[in-house]
């Protein structure tokens, strides 16, 4: 499905060609917004949001290497590390070297789902290149620790079978429309029939545009083994999190906990939608992004500098529960009560509190 508002372009990066779509209403000077799509998708997944923002921003949506019309990495694994390197190379090429780690100038970077992992890890590694960060349906907890851990295990077996069976049979399994429909039914929560049909049509048209089964297997492992939470405490730029109330891949509670680790953040929860905000509520998401980009930066959280360090080496099921939120009012109240009792027992005069 071609978008009349998007111009297809391409760039050569380190031995592979990346194709990207440039959404714009005119040639006026505007901020640059780069958006990264989710696992197995391509730029089409974000085109409704991109189209809604094109009047005020130069919106660029690449097909991630190995998906859509972009070529795969020729000699490296499709891992988070290598995708982060791609984002750096892409932004530098896109801006003709105007935005680099040493330039002092950044872009607005957004990512959905797997794209949120890539965007967050890139922003943590190259903070000077990202002025503001937008995370849509961010991955806040390890896949094997969420509400859908059983489905995740089955999905892992599915991708394992797809990569181990004879090539033709494995590719056919990975391209199954039945499986694509099952994935869509699990992720979407909207009751609107047209929205559900649209999401399914999109997935059936573009979920199988991966380069080969090795690419999709590698990217799947990357998508379930890393999270935004790993680097949340390293995100120094103003960050917007747009969360679906019914998202099985990241509960509201886990999103709120993760958000509390980000120094300057805004958390927006859209009721009644799941993991497909870009299909279920694209106009709402676009308005939230526009408001965030036009507003002053959120005030940094108090107590942020006293947080314990996060384990950034691996995702573990206890990653969220093993860390403290930035502002724990319950713990502060308990500490106040202990200090008050201690002063009373020692005979020290206590302060009066309203």
C-alpha cells in the first residue's frame, strides 16, 4: 500500500542498502523525527502516525535492515547491538553528518515495541544525538516474565522450528497467515471491527516481508531478550511513554515502575487498547507526541541520583522488582515513622509536622 504523503528514498550503509520513507507536507524548515517500527513489521506500521505529524515535522521511517525493502546486514547478526549501530549510521547519513555524537545537535527519535528497545538503547548510548525520545508500547519487562509468558514460550518454539526445518518448509511455517492472524488477535484489544480488519490486513501484507528465516529468527531473539527497562536509568533526555492499558507485553504497573526510573519523563496511558496503538489509536498517539514535543521538558524526578544501578547485562524476571522507584512515598513514610519513634525513645525533642 503506497502512501501518497510519503516519498521513498534509500541510502547505502556499510555494504547494505536501507530504504526509508520521508513524510512531509512541504519543504519548510522543521524538526526531524525518526521513527523505528516493531518486530516483523516495516514502515507501513507507523504511517498513520507519521502522516498525522508530517505538517509540523520532517518524519522519516526506515525499514529496519532485513525487513520490508531494506537489505539485511551482510556479515553480522541482527541483534540489538548491531541495530543500534545501524541507527547511528542512518541518522548520520540522513543528516549528512550534521548529527553525530560530537555535533551537539540531536533529533527526535521514536520507536514502537521492538523499535522502542532500539530507540532507548541508542539514546542511552548516544544521548547527544537524541533531543527527545518517544516510546510507543515500550517493552518494560522481559517477555518470559510477562502475562503472556506461556505464549512467549510457544512462540519461541515456533521460531525455533522455522529456523531448523528444511528451508522451504521452515520459511512456509514462518510465513503462515494463520499464525499472523493469531498474533494479531492476541495483540489487538479494540472491539471495532474495522480497526481489527485493518490491523489484520496490514499484518498479512507486511509481516512476511523479511529477508530470510535467519534474519527473523535472530531479530526475534533480540526482541525477547532485551528491554527498555535495562537502560531506563541512563535516559537523560525528556522521554514520552505511550502505553496501552490492555497491553499484554507490558502491564501498566510495569510501565509505571519503569517510567519512574527515567529522569525526565511523561507517561500517557491510552485506555481500551493493547499492543497495537499505531493501529488502534494513531490519532491519539500523534496528538500526544505533538503536545510532548511542543511543551517544556518535564521536571526531573527528585531522588533520581540515589537510585541503585540497573543490571544492564541481561534481562531477568526479577529486574523490575529488584529496583526501587525514583520516588517511593510509602518507604519515605515508613522511614519517617521509624525516625519519630527513635527520637521518642531517646528523649530527643521531635519536630512538629503538619
